[in-house]
């Protein structure tokens, strides 16, 4: 089993036998006494070579998480973060760390697919996920069929003899459709298929993927786990059936994460509970204001009743995070560029999940093949950070006031 298979034995987790709340698990996870000694946080263990007392100890060592073997297999710094992430996913047994979210996605796919297989990939997937399917997987003889994110249990009609896996991302990265994850997973389990979910938007705080039936739950820890826009990191958390294969594949590809990055991610994780709630509160305030503006056609936010799949969000999720999109009412891409350029409180750049707010122009051309999303005008994606929402609204107001005027 993975290092995250048991309860962390930290100084802050002395109530053995008592089921601890989510925030307590966020604070205590991975802080085992053998890793922390007498300090609060596991120190940064940097290592390539691990020294053994004698040849017998060298020969007895096994390359597995939680055991000193070689630097690529990790140290207490990386084991502690993996342990903490596993503890946030009930019914999971282990977590592996990777150098980025994309690396986590690709290794997870390579864990479950082989030449001749077919992958069902949600049409609203993160663009690098789509690129990996259309290039690397295609070259190795794996075919990808894209499906409507709102297919739900109806996905069974797409399953063929060579279908091996179903990949979900809920909500979608740009258009925010919520999928019926439990429904799709139930169909997959009945047909003997493996399911993978990119759970970066919600994190286990707002959606417990493994408990919902997912086999492999993926996070771009770069986003909300790290929370400070200064680390690239990814993770895959697995159930009992797929954990051994995930471990094996990760070792075979030489995948590992820097202890310095793991340390920063673990430090960021401790405040995930309060940060994500504040992101949620700020984003809802901004999104509700945007919904009332005459220049805005609609807001794509999973917590809004008119967002596709909202009924699944309401049924399955504990909350919403800070990322959503809005559609402008008419105008051109040049008008949208001027709007974004005029924002002072929002940065312009990729990624999200940090403490700062971001704005990004979104073009769906060539990003959807199974479904078509019609918009009344250009699309803008916002990540709402931890600033005062009044300041963000004031900034958006001055930009929208000039929208379409050429100013």
C-alpha cells in the first residue's frame, strides 16, 4: 500500500479511533512523528544517493514509497505530501507525485492503456490532455473518442469492444459543464472499464472522487494545493485496484517530484480549507455582479442554475472554487483584448489557483470535436483570487463600461 494508506501519526492527531473532519485532516495529514521528529513540518530531505549500513541492508531494500532506497523513490518530504493527499480521498490507498499536472495526467493514462485500446475522453478536457491523446496516444496505437460532457449514464452507448478507459474532467476547464461522475463510474464499473478524473477545480475538499467511484483521481497541485503560483506539481491518487499498477508505471517512467516543491506544496496545503472557501465567496460575489451587467450575455459558473450540469454540482459537490467564465454580449476578439488589457487588478496569464486574480481570453475553435458550444460573443475566463471583491468589481466595471466602444 502507499504511504497514504493509514492515518498520519502527528502530534496534532491524537484522537485515535475518532473520525476527523476535513480541515483537521488538511492540517494533520502527512505529519508523522518519524518524519517530523520535534518540528511542525517535515524538513526538506534532498537526496540522490541513500546510504545503507551494509550489503545485507542494501540487498534487503525495496523500491517503494515510504522506504529509503534511492532519491528518485522519494524522501520523507515527498512521502509526507503524498500521505496528506491520500488522507483527503476516502477509500483511496496511495498517491504518487509528479513534476506537473500534465505529467500526472499522462502517467495516469499510460498506467491504464495499451496499444489497441480505445479511450473515451470528455470533449471539455484541458487542452494539453487533448494534445497528448491526439499525438502520443495515437502514435502508440490508442484511439481516442471524444464524448459530450453531459452524456451521463448514456455514455454506455459509446462503449465498444476495445474501450478500456473513460477520462472525466468536472467541471470542464473552459466551459464548466459538470459531469455525472457517479453515474458514469457506475456504468464503467459494470462494463469493466477504468475511470480517471481531473479533479483540480474542486480538489478533494469539494468533491471526493474515489468515494464517488473514480479509480484514479488527478490534481494539478500547481493550482489550489500549492496556492501561491510558485511551484509546478501534480498528483494521482488511486484506489486499491489501481495503486500497484500506478506505482509500477511511475517508477518505470522515472517520475518523481522535487522535495523543495513538495515542501512548498505541503505548506500551501495547510491553508487549503480557508483559502478555497475565500476563493469561493469572492468568485460568487464577482460572478453574481457580472450576471447583472448589460455587456454580459451569461456567466458559466457551476453553482449557477443555468450552468450545464448544475444539478450534478448541487448533488455531489460541497462547494465551488474561484474559476469560471463569462460570455460577452456581442463584440469582437479585439474588443475582448482591449477589455482584458484595461484591467488593473487582474493578471494576464495561464494557470490559476493562486492568491492573485487572472483574466484569460478563451477561444473554443479546434478545442471541441464531439460537441459545439455556441456563444453570443467572446469568452473570458476569470480566476478570482483573495483580493477584496469590491476592488475586482470596480476594475471589471471600468473595463466593461468601455467594451465595444473602441476605447
